[in-house]
C-alpha cells in the first residue's frame, strides 16, 4: 500500500471524472495546459490513463502546484477535498501528477 494526494469527493470521485467537470471553470481552464497536462502529455508518463487508474499527486507540494488556494476553496464548496489517500500501487510518476490503482 502506498500514499498519494488527491482531490476527490466522499465517493472517491475526482473532480475531473464526474459531471462536475462539465460545469466547472477550474477543470475547463486546466484542460491540457502545460501546467496541467493530461497523463499522455506529462513528459514522464506519456500514456493515457487506464480505466482502473486514478490521477493524483506524489505529495502535497505537487498538488498545490496544480491547484491554487482559490481553486481548492471553490472545489471544497462542491464537496471535493484535497486529501492523502491509500492506494494499492502507484503505476506511473510524472512531472506533474501520478497514476495509481486503488
């Protein structure tokens, strides 16, 4: 078992996974930017996320480089909290994010 940091709701869904993504300015602004690459654009991952994987961060510092305080405050009002979670394994470590299996 390993630990990663992730923004998710009480059901374990990330803000990029749910219908919340479609109406959220944060996710739309982050979409495929250099600061917020999808896994296939992350220079150390360079592949798409598998259906059994989740995205997160190797540490809190990496998470705070992705989401600023205003974004985290807004996400919290929608039920998405930055927290450390336990995963079965980390499958890829990128420059900006990690992929893992619960």
